[in-house]
C-alpha cells in the first residue's frame, strides 16, 4: 500500500509499507539483469515534478554458506542501484515499453568490506501528454554482477543478501492552479484603462 504525508508548501511525500520484494540477488555476468527491490505507485498529473530517493543495503554472501562460514572462493561483486519509473495504468503488455531509468549508482562490494549501502535521488517531470487517469510506478532496482560469477559453481551459485532496512520515497510537487480573476479587480482595471485613453482638449466657447 502506498502511504503519503503532506509537505510544505504544496508537496506530498509518498512511500510504501510493503518492504523489500526480494531478500537475495544472484550474482551473474551481465550488467543489466536488474531486480525490483522496492515498488509503489503515485497518482500524478501532467507537469508534476517528482523527486525520487532510493536506498539499499547489501551484504555479500559470495563463497559463504547460510551461516556465514567461508566455504568457497570470495571475490568482488559489482553492484548497480538505480531508480526507474513506468506507466502503471496501461495494459500489462505495453508497460515494459514505458520503463525509464532515471539514474544509477555503481560500486563494488568486496570480501573485505562485506557490506555496502547505495542510494541516489533523481528528479522527473511528468510530460504534458500524460493521461490524468493513470498512475506512475516508482521502482528501486539492483543488478549484481562479476566476472567470477561461476568460480564456485559452473551454473553460478553465489548471492548478495538484501537487508530489510532501506527506503524508497517520492516527493510530488504539483503546479499551482492559475489564479482566478477577482471581478472587482477586472472592473478596476477597465476603469484604469479608460482613464489612460487620450481625450480631446476642451475648446472654450465665446460668450
């Protein structure tokens, strides 16, 4: 469920209470096998400005068993954390075409470091063509990769653990409604315009 709270002046903060979508990420060779970590939807309109912040905390389990004991080769793993958006209200078969990556942070988690935290914040302006009946999905996604992905098993058996703490938030700032003219001001402006119009000087008449 998406939760929200007002921001001053005029903004709204959205987040979700569902937690992480997966607890571990399998290490592979490609650098584009992103997995959804957090996800929720936000009601938006054309012209809205979004400020999306995502943070993930990871622990490498490469070469270790479920208890954390080293049972194989340890190696560094590349981690790419990114924030994405897509149209959540369109037909499911058309949604992949609306995916858009807003930004990515990359870093290695090493055997010596063992833990890593990554986060980023990116803005997005909803385009003028946006359907006002549609909602936008906000995602935090992570890819883990290494050239040593098959060092401990030909099919690859190593994982990076996704910790429960972390966040995905979206601030939405809406364009203000155009001001409604006060009839009193309209009347005053009309009278001012009339006063500014040039007039013919009066010609005195002879008695």
